[in-house]
C-alpha cells in the first residue's frame, strides 16, 4: 500500500519538524527521520517538504546560505540570521499589516509573499565578540 507508506513518511517529517525551532535543512531532516524510517530517501524527504510547503503546512525559508530551511511554525513571524555562526532564529516580530499591499502599490508585477530576515550577531556570538558590552 504505497499510499499509506507515503503518508507515514510525511507524518514522520512533519512531526520531526514540529519538535524543532532551529529551522533544519532537508539534509538534517533526512538524517533524523531515517533513524525511524531506514528506507526513506533524501529525494522523498525533498518531495514531501515541497508538498508540505506548497500546501502551507510548513514554511520554506531561503536565508541566502545556499540552503533551504524549513519551519513548522506557520504563524506570521520573522527570522534572525547570525552572520557569525549562521544560526537561524525566530523573532517575535511580525511585519506590519499591509506591508505587502504597500510594496505592491508601487509595483506592476504580483507580490505573492514576503520573507524578512534580520541579520547580526546572536546572543552567544555577541558575547564572544564584545564581552564588555
Ligand atoms: Zn551566532
Ligand atoms: Zn521560524
């Protein structure tokens, strides 16, 4: 029953992602999910991640490190990227309501979504670089 197997794999991916707040990449998800489902392939993990993000069940984040990261928290929030250690953290800040509409008003294309990242030093790296502050 391939259909049942497929949904089990998707559930395993989704439940792994729901336990994490560090926005793992497909590789990290694959390495963890295969502990429980040894027959799963990296391609299957990619396909399911695409499907889940197309359905809006998870977020796909492209912070510019050449990798896609995934987030099970789909409530509006923004992200912070540490320029030193690369940590991708959740920020408890949401874009002002109407931000996309404002951007759209001066643009003749179609804006479908926004992805906002703040960049700087995470708490740990800030401590290391400037312990006196
Ligand atoms: Zn850092
Ligand atoms: Zn997030």
